[in-house]
């Protein structure tokens, strides 16, 4: 059985590497990028099982990327991570854009793995 494929999009290289290692240890295959443009390209080339998006990116926002992915008829779960306070307005923005949830940084590795596993039905 092949590993489920996750795209992790974060503007911070250290965060991308940490997420890749953590999710890989959880049994997932992970591709990372730091930009909206590259994420859209990767989404065209690969069939991802889940997207993990940072709120703010160097060339746009996670919300804009989420909307772009949904406009491509991609139905894989989208989970956001942010250092911002998780408000009702932020959660509503995520839901309206087609996302399935928000993790507030710093996030304990077990919480990330639990949420990913839950969204992927593992």
C-alpha cells in the first residue's frame, strides 16, 4: 500500500522541514514548498491526499491558495496552520474557502498527526 501524499506549504523553511520530518515519521510522504504559485503547480502534477497550508505565504495567503485548489475541483482535505489567534472570523474564512480546520502554532507534533490522521481516515 502506498503512503498518503501531503503537500505542506509554509513560507518558513525550518517549519517546512520540521513538518516534513514529523509527518514522514507518521508514515506519510510529504512534499513542501513556500509559495502559492509552486503549490498550484505541484497540485496539477501530483495527486495529494491532504494539503497543509500556512496562513501567510510569500506570494499570497493560504486562503487564496485554498480557493485556487478548490477551483481546480480538488477535494482533498485542507488544514491550515497559523501563528495568529484563532478567532471565529478566521475559522469562518477557512470554512468559506473550503478548508477543514486550523492549527494554532506552536502545535504539538501529536496534535498535527492526530488531525491529519483523522482527516485522512487513517
